[in-house]
C-alpha cells in the first residue's frame, strides 16, 4: 500500500511537472511570437540613427521609438544575418512594421520617403529663402541665423529650385547644395555665353536679379526689358528701376515717395549710374538667359499697369503719356 501511494504520487508529480513545463514553454513560445510580431506605428515616425552607432545602440534607439519590441531579438537576428546598420533618418509610416523589415531597411539604408521637399521660387532673396527653410519643421537641424551668416556674400548665387533634403541635413550642407546647384545649372551651362557676352558673371547675375523683379515670367518681356536696361547703361542713362528699393527699404513702387528716389545710396538707380553693387534676388534661368541674350528694340522706357501688363515707350514723352493712361 505504501509503495502504491509512492508510485501514484510520483506519477502525479511528473504530470504536474509536464503540465508546468507545457505552460512555461507555451508562455515563452507565445511571448516570443509576440516579440517578433509586427509593431503598429500610430503615426509617421522618423528615427535618426547617427553615424557610428552599433547594432546594440541602434536596437535600443528603435525600441525607444517603439519601432521594434525586443532589442535583444533584434541584436540576435542582426548578428545571425550579419547586419551592418547604415546611419541616417528612417521614416516609418503609420501601420504595421515587422522586425525583419526593419532589419532589412537599416542594412540597406532604405530610409523610406523621409525627404523634406522645399520649393525656393525664382526672385527670392536670401532672407526670404531662410524664412521658408526655417518654416519647414522636417528640417531638424536648420539654423536660420547660421544660414544668413553663411550666405551673406552669396545673394544671387543660390539657385532657386525644388529641393529634397533629408531631415538631418545640416545648415552648411543646405547652403552647399544651393551654391553647387547654381554652379551646375548656371556657370557650367552658360560659361561660354558669359565669356562671349563681354560681361562678367557678376554683372549678368545682377542684371538678371533686376529683370526677375522688374518683368513678368514671360521670357519675351524679360528679354525686351533686358535690352532696355543694357541700352540705358551703354548710353550713360540712369536705370531708374524701382526693384532695388524693395530690397533695401522694403518698399514697392506704389509705396515710394520722391524723397526715396532722391535719397542717394549704392542701390538707388535714380542717383547712381550703372548696375547696383550686387544682386537684389536669386534669379532663375529665364531671367539669366534674358540678361545674356537681350532683345533689341526701339524702346528706352517701360511700365506695368495694375494688372501687370507692360507698356513700352521710345522716349520720355511717350513714357509720360503711358503713365497718364495706365497708372490711374
């Protein structure tokens, strides 16, 4: 009887041990499945992995951002698959993301559509460009004051275009990109034409910046106005354009007074002959081409009415008549 009880107790113990083992291993199994299951990202999230970050540190960064569940398993599978983490900003869009997808992306440097698109239109000055860049929340490290400091001598030479920047781009690299694009799309393309024009790149860009602000986007109008302005310079006439006042005083033509026109200064084309000392904006290709290839005409004067329609005149008398007719 005693032996029977002992055997029965032993069997019960084994059953209990098996049952407990089943629950333990089952729990471990389901917990592992949970840890390996895709994570639901509630909103678009950018995770920046700095250069030189190890697999261990990268896993912790991804875990803190709630992109993966288990840094440990990420490290294990990362070592098994010989993962090499590429630095940079990774965009994880709203939705489910598996750990193996994340491993694949950081290994390939697949950042996703994490780029920040910035459109800098023709005719913006450097300060306006800085304001637009500063308004882009996706540019994590943009410093407006630094940008203005780095570009203080580059007015006119920052190419206006639509750019796609990675969120972690530095202010220095943004400036370099704008300047390099100018070299690529202007200097490299028009170098021979500039040399053949008998004018310096500086003079071409200054004139182009005036045309950008004085003419509409119509290329024909730009070239006619270019011809008028170059002709006035060659004849020793004052340019008498209003655009520089917007640049130096923030005053458009309608806001100018006689006292403004008489106040002498390097950018006042009513009191100084020739071109202003520097560009007043960052011109686009169309204005640069107009400065390079002006169109000959009999005109010496032009004006725009309130609807931006242009009227030309051969002489001052005709210009006065146009003012009386179209600037009411």
